[in-house]
């Protein structure tokens, strides 16, 4: 598990937790639930994008390694 995937999972879990907390506070009619919901959505979005970035990096790395196997560098150069 690379650092981007780890950060993404942690941010997504924190975002979901904050959103759940915000919904709980909304049911209790507390006024600051809106800020907690906004922060939760931001964390969730950041985590999702970070996990997506991790997947793209993994695919790109594999394609680069496959390309290098197909076309090895000439030893004369």
C-alpha cells in the first residue's frame, strides 16, 4: 500500500465520520453542524481523489515497465 492510497483511505474515513457527526448534530438542532458537514465533504472528496490518483499512478507505472521490456535500450549508445 503506497502513501497516496493510505492517505486517501484515512481521509475518506475521516470525512465519512465528520459527515455522520454533522448529521447527528443537525438532528439535535445545533448551529455549527453546517461547518462540520462542509469539512467532512472536503475530507471525503480529498480522500476519494487521492485514491483515484494512486490508481492512476499504479497503471502508469505498469505501462512504463511494460514499454521498457518491449524496447530495451541499445548497448551501443
